[in-house]
C-alpha cells in the first residue's frame, strides 16, 4: 500500500465558509469533559462531512484544546477528513487478495473515468475516490464499495459502469 502525505489544508483558503453556530451545542456538551477531543472531532465531521479549518479554531478557543493536538489526532486517524468529500465515496480495496486480482486496474479505470486522482473528489462533488487497505471481502476480489454497497469480481470496465449507473440515477 502506498503512503502519501496528507495535505492538512493549513494556510489554504476554504472555498466555502461554514456556519460555525452548528457546532455550538456540541462544544457545550463536551467542553469540560475529559477525553473530549475525539468525540468533538467526530461530531464536527458528522455535521459538515469533514473537519473545516474554522471549526478547529473555534473549538480550540472555546475548549482550550491546542490546535496542534487536534490536527495531530485528525491526521493520525483515517476516519477524519480535512477536506470535503463527495456524496458517494468509492473505496477500492488494495488488500492482498484484491492486489493479486489486479485492483490497480479498477483504480486506474475509475481515475480516468472520473477525472480525479486517488483521494480526490470530482468537480461536481458527486464522487470521492479512495484506495483502502482492506474491505474484508477477499473471496470477491477485486472489490469496491460505494456507501454500504459492495461490488465484487470486477474489472475496470465493470467498475466504471457501476459509477456511471449511479451518476445516471443521480441526474434523474
């Protein structure tokens, strides 16, 4: 599995300003509780779909949690996202069984079809493409997962067809 540096977005201008009042009750709920950082980050991500930079600043000011500590946790755990994701997250398994069955073909075909790199979101905000270590469906290798739906025994063409079908359903 390849490892890539995560862009934290620090110093970048966010494309959309977020309504930070949406996290006021969350901050109040966890403000003075021990071990509050992960539940706060999870709650923020549940509200926005990712962790906006401005939310980090607000939480830091109101809870006295250091920004560097929050960024450390957010970049350590794969569950947290520092940039918006698409409506549909397309996870391509690159575990051993899928790798041996040419999962790379799926990723390359989807990158070409969606016109995104691994880890990026389409311009229309509909899809985010992610390579993951294992989806636990080895007997179906190679596999991809979109939302709660798992698709197995794929090749590049089948993977692209699945995504196109979803896109077609979204446009109707």
